[in-house]
């Protein structure tokens, strides 16, 4: 089974802190994605990457950046955490571009206080 | 930008009743995918529909893709408590690989 592992299940950070959310997949998938999930808003795409060192903005990139130095790892960075970034963060990967389902990690519930 | 709307937002049904959720896209899609998220869990890929008018079945679940490739539905026959969760559709516009997720339909079952 493909596994997408997110480093933390729950995280509490203070306003203004720099926050790193790590995601690792073990099936050599090319594509990786970061979503946030909020009640009533569904899943919103923050950033995605189709290759190592490649990144593209999703629908809500403001306040976030990403890093993909290795194919299996995709990191989401909150440069200066704010309370409106309190959310569930989901990482996903897929095999190739096009017609493949996404495999999601278990999510990181981030609370910014 | 592309929008994918899903209705209803919530559905409460008696165990054994049927359930349907509908998905509508503002643009034509190359394919549509369906995911299920159990309470406290993460979305899990269920199925993908590619062809216009396509119908696929998984046991009690029936998935349809509209003729115009802009809408889709998921129908569950004789719901069971294991069906509880939020069902998301997600569409890929033609020529674009990025999925856009619907807002989801949360299904609860009354035993």
C-alpha cells in the first residue's frame, strides 16, 4: 500500500512562529500536494509539486511556502503563523499527472494560539 | 476559476434508506473522482469516472458521470452504519491535472 506520512498529528504553535509541516511518501509518486480543510469550505489547495525542486501555487498560497528537495518529501512552511491558519492540513500524492487518484496522509491538526 | 459545487451539505438518513449526493462543475471535466472521509479520518479515493455518461458500481454504491461531463452523482442503496462519513467529489478540468474538490456531503445514519 502507498503510504503518505505526515510528521505530526497534532501541533500547537504560537502566533509569529515559523512552522514546518513534513510529508513523506514511499511509493515514488511524482506529484505531491498540500491542502487545508476547514468546516464548510472543503479541501482547498495551498501548493503542489510535479517534480523535485518544482512548486506551483494552488488556490490559497498566501502565508505559506513549500520545499521539495527530494522526490519523496514535500514540506509546507508557515513563515509567520497566524490564528487564521488554524486548520487541518492534509498532504497528498499521486502517481503521475492526469488520471490517478490521490493518496492522502492522516493530516496534521494545527492550532495557532 | 473552476468551481465544484456539491449538494446537499448534510444528509441524515435512517439505516436502510438510500442516499444520493450531487456534484456540479462550472466547467467541463476530463474526469471526476470520488472520495470518502470517515469521521476523524482522511479522504480515501473511491473511484474515477472518465467517459461521458459513465456508470460504475461498487457493491451498494453507484457512481454516474453526466453526458456533458459537468456533473456527477453518488448513490448508496440501503445505507449501513459503515457508510457514515463525508463524501467528496473532485474534478479535473480538461488539460489540467489539478483536482478541485467539492465542499462535501456529510452523511449521518440514524440506527
